[in-house]
C-alpha cells in the first residue's frame, strides 16, 4: 500500500534538527585556523554543545518561527491536496467492482498521475524549506562562533571541544567546563533579540520550535 499523501504533506515541513556540522570558521587549533600563541601554564579546556547553543539563541528561535509561519500556508495546501487524492483513491477502491474495466483503468491512471505530481511538489517544497532553514542555521552559526571566540579568549580557554557532534569526542567533563549557557546568553545580549513569546500548547506543527537535543549524559556528571 502506498503511503498516504496526507501524511507526506504533513511531514514535508517537519523541522529537522540542526545538523551537527562544524561551523564555517575553523575551531581554534583545527586545520586551517590561524595559529594562536599558547599562553604560559596548563591548558584550560572548555566544552560547548555548539548546535544546541545555536538552537537556543533568541535570534534562531525568532527566525525559525518566522520561517514556519511563512511556510504554513504551503503545508496546509499540500495537506489538502494529499487528502483529496487519498479520498479519491478510497472512492475508487470502494466503487471498483461497480465500474467497467475501462473506466476503472482510466480513473486509476488519472489518480496515479495526480499522485506522482503531488509527490514531486512535496519533494520540491521540502528541499526549498530545508535550504531556507539551513541558511538560517548557517548565519547563526557564524555569528555564534565569533561570540564564542571572544568569550574563550577573554576567559583564557586554550581548547574548546564540541559536545554536540555525532562522533562526540567528549567522554567526561565537569559541569564547570560547559560554556554553552553563557555563550547563548552573550549572543542574546549582543544580538539584542528578545526571547520569543511562549507558544500555545495546541500550536500546530508549523509553528513549533524544534526542541534542542541535549548532550548525552557523561559518566560521573551530576544531574
């Protein structure tokens, strides 16, 4: 049985989690980064859940909600079209025995053509939406990286580990080394963007902000 096009339309604009990718600018000490003079004394290491921090900034949440509102009508349109094709398919299945073979074949072919056209439209909408969302993510990542650089340089950190990549290099870290929250706070202050108003509990999927994925618990970390 083919997947309901109504479901496909509902999923087309489902917000993907922010990809756990390296920021456009290289992290300190990474290949391609400008060599920095090592301060005297032992290394001071910090940990940041970089992609989680991006999702928690007021600016990203505001821009994400704006994007969802922009694409909301398109999602509803695709949902309606999917329901129409699904209903026509059910009607054909129910009436199939009463139709001539020729009429049944003609209607089935017309429905199949409509289904394929809608599937292409859904896929195009998904690609366009994801491209716009990635643009929002990329912009915030670049600016958040600059804020992070200023913070770690001022605080004297010599190494920063990303705690939100799929291949997480951090096996253990004490809570005081996690700079995610202060970086988000510093970014919000610099951007001047206020926190978005709370969304109603019955908000549609098109107006919900994706929950930031928390870093995996580390051995020995306190709750």
